[in-house]
C-alpha cells in the first residue's frame, strides 16, 4: 500500500464530518471516492494533502507521516474541484510554481499537452472556462510526476469529449504505475475505470464498496401487474419500465424462495452486478 489512513476523524464546530476512517490506497490502482453532497470528500482529500489538519488519527504516505518527513508531499498532488488559485497568472507561470513543489516536474509533457489541447501558455488562467481550467490543472498535476494523484470532482461540468480525454489521462497515469483517488458524487463515469471504490456515508464512515458485491443480488423481474410493495420497500430500485423491474435485494439465504413464491412475479433472472450497483446499494441503504 502507498497511503495508509488509520482512525482519521475531523469535525467542524459541532459537526463530525469524518468519523474514525481507516483505509489504504493501493499502489498503481485507480480509486473512486464517492458519496452524497456534503459527505466530506473534499475535506478528506484536503487532509490527505496536508491543507487541512485532522483532529485524530494517522496518515502515512510511503510509510511516513508529514511530521516525519516534509518531503513526502512531493509524492502526492491534489487538483481541487475549482482550479482557480492562480487566476491572474499565465499558464507558464503556474508551471513554475509546480516546479518548486515537485522537483521531477516534466516540462516537456506539459508543453506538448498544452499544444495538443490548443491551450496558449501565455494567456492567464482566468481567460479560460471552468472546464479548461480543470484540464490545465490536470496537466500540471500529471506533469508533477507525483506518485499519488488526488482529483476532486474532475468530471463535474465537463462536456462529453473532455470527459473522455480526462478518463484517458487517468488511464495513462495508471499505465505509468501511479495511484489515483478521484472523488465524485456520482459514479457513472468513474465506474468504467475504477479498480477500488470507497464510499463515504453521511454519518462520516467509509466503506470499500468493491467488496460489498456479495451483500446484495441484482434481479430483473417481470410482474403480472405491479411489483409487491413488500419486495419493493426492501429493495433498491435501479430501473422500471412497465412490468419490468431491475432491483437490488439483500442476498439472504432464502431470497430465491421468496422470489419463487411471490404471486406478483411472472419471471425473474439474476443479473451480474457492476460497481455502480454497489454504489446505489450503499446509497439506497444509507438514506
Ligand atoms: N471550513 C469549513 N468550515 C465549516 N464547515 C465546513 C468546512 N469545510 C467543510 N465543511 C462542512 O463539512 C461537510 C463536508 O463538506 P465537503 O465539502 O468535504 O463535502 P463533499 O462531500 O466534498 O461535498 P460536495 O459533493 O457537495 O462537494 C459539509 O457539511 C460542509 O458544510
């Protein structure tokens, strides 16, 4: 593991946002950090990159804490959800700031990718749209050569082509053996590329939902008329059109008997579940 968090807690005034979180980031993997609005994703990312202090707990990057070695910051780069800290600087000037923090900054990559994306490095950051600002920030983060990359809501507000571009940059980082943690309040786009998915609940806990696959089953059901309320109320609805439902149900020993015996069901099939189903399962259960 490249980053290790143990019993991390953080409160703002009386509100406990993160409550004794423990998790690891695995070397060379893409991790999704998902959770509802306000669940604490940004707070957690800022703690990981030492912008915010935690109240309790420990954080180790490559086996060391920030207190033990300030230089570990060179191994971790963070892209905030709005990349506008340097609004009045030119893109090439911003690059110089990054070079101070990241000694292995790849000038060549930064220049080539700016050119490929038709971004004029002499212009100030504020002359670009929010989407382009984020793209410029991402290029700087990639060029930093930091081994761990934290991305806050990177796909939010991006058009389809830029989403594809960003996804391909993230996959390139994985190919280079780098570790990515990307936050989002939805999982749709990230689902295609994440290896591990961490879910932040509203009560400040974290769950590795890549492992929750066996706690539910995904069932496609055809009903005579309407699906029995008793089943519907105990499930997470993923899709319904007319007499066809796709639902997630707790994977109990007798679940097939319950479905077999239900009079409203004409036919059912167990489907393969995907990582986004785990997200909806956790989200549905934590309402
Ligand atoms: N500096 C602060 N002072 C007081 N409360 C804060 C501060 N920063 C965050 N919070 C509170 O902490 C909680 C978590 O906020 P955070 O921005 O981390 O959530 P998030 O999951 O990133 O949300 P979103 O998906 O909406 O971006 C919210 O209730 C927020 O109001």
